[in-house]
C-alpha cells in the first residue's frame, strides 16, 4: 500500500508543480488505495474483487497521465509557431557595476551604444549599488555614473538609462532591513540622487521578498511619488510566479526559502510601478524543454493578467554558473526564448506593445547568444542592422 501510494504521490506532485489539470487523478488514486487497505480487497484464499483490481490500476493510470504530459511538453518544445511573434515592444538588459564604478574610453561607449542599438535594447539597468544596510549608497561606489549618462546619451539618446538599486534582506543574511521605515525613506532619497545625475529611471532589485510583502509596497509608494514628479520610470525585478496556487502553497510548507509571488501580488504591483522584470530563471528545472514549458506558461499567464497596465519583461539567463537552482544547459537564451515565443502566440501586436524580454546579464551574453536573440526574438533571419 505504501509503495503504491508513494508512486501516486510522486506523479501528483509533478503534475501539480506543472499546473497540469490532470493532477486530481493520482490524488484520487491515493485516497482509494488507502481506503481499500492492503492487500487491496483480497478475499481470504481468493482473488481480489473486480473493484479492487480497478484500484490496482490507479498507479498505472497516474503514470499514463504523467507520460501524456511529458510527451506533449516535449513535442511543444520542438514545435515552431505557425506565425512566430517577435519583438514589437521594449527590451532590457542588466549591466554590470563597472560602468559606474570605473572610467571608460570613447571606444567603450561606442561599442556599448552599438550593441544596444543593434539588439533593439530600450532599457538598461546599470548596477549602481549595492545598498548599505541603512538604505544609502556611498558616492565612492559610482564615481563614473555622470560620465556614463553623458556619453551614452550622446551616442544613444533614446535608450532609458536606469539605476539598478538592490540588496539582500536581513531575513536572508543580508544587511537591508526593509521593515524599517527610515531605511525605506533613505532608499528613496538615494534614488533621487541618481535622478539628479541624469538617470531616466530607478530599478529596484531587493531579494528575497515573500509574496504580498507590505514593506516593499510602501517603498514603491514612496518611490512612485518621486519618479512621477521627476518624469522618470520606476521598475522592479520580480520573483518568479507561482506555477499554480496549490504548488506554491505546498512548496512554502516544505521550504521557508520559497519566495515565488502569487499572481494577485503581481497585479497589485502594477498600481505602483511602470515596469516589471520577471526573474524567470533559477527555477531548478534541469531540462531545457521543461524549462521552456514553464516560461511559456508564465508568459501567457502574465500577459493575460497584466495586459498593457505596465511594461512586462520576461527575464532571460545567459550566465553559465552551475548552481543548485540553475543548470545552464536547461536555462539559457535558446530555451527561454522558445518558451516566450510560444507564450505570446495568439496575442496581437497591440497586446504586446508593452511586452519584451530582459537579459541577465549584459556581461555574460556572448556573440552567439546575441545572434540567437536576434534570430528568435527580433526575427532576424537575414541579419539585422
């Protein structure tokens, strides 16, 4: 009985995590098997009853359901949409701290501007922190910030230059106590200093934050007043969404480190920001076609939820660090874009006017990655200039 129930439970967990509507099938099998007891319906000295023989088929039915899901997911990864949707809106990239921390040559700025233009990047999140525990950033950390803004604007006047401000919270071993109202006020004051330097926007990346965090909402409310008054953009890096409500609730019971956000929290955040960049990586998925399926689901669900309320970027990883939550052979430019392109299938250009991708990160993206990006996302089959 235990072995049968365990098989059912494994299958059920896989289907719940994927948000597959067939997840009740193995759960029902577990209930029936446990109800029947062991041996399942066997008469003394006889064979199991017809009803109990059916119960023995429950694990097989569950495995068949899982096999159908796996096969359909793999097939979807191989499929090219009949009318592939390509970028019609903004696209972004996270850029390293050295741009504000070190001096650069004219050739460096020329190359940066050319790369952004060639790849139709509209927003760049330049790392200017990290924040100190009190919410400030020492000017010693960004001596080249004003020079960056001046030179990049000269070469690429339309790109939005955003100050990427972030830190790890105290709850996860970092120095930032976001629950302190004075700290939140100081973060906003710090943000104002970068707007004074000519940055077009503020990009907050505070990690990790649980879904529904009210201190973060208060920070955004304060920052929104600042950016709105200054005509600047306010954007955030968002935790990945819950695969489904039930899967998220189960994950929270198992691990206190699970911080995926409910979709209703995403919707609430649209009242406070102009842009949301989803950190849709470090999912722990070890296979590229399963990762693409996850991204496809996230993409379609978020577009339907958020619509054109704010700009929505789906994050794309190009780093090769082998971490417990990141396998680069699974999570990469090709697999992420495959999921995104399939996720936007069926939406019109007007529905995608505020939708794009955000690449993490500029310093880890190779020429081959950029070529894949232009081919798959920009529709550059003959070479884009």
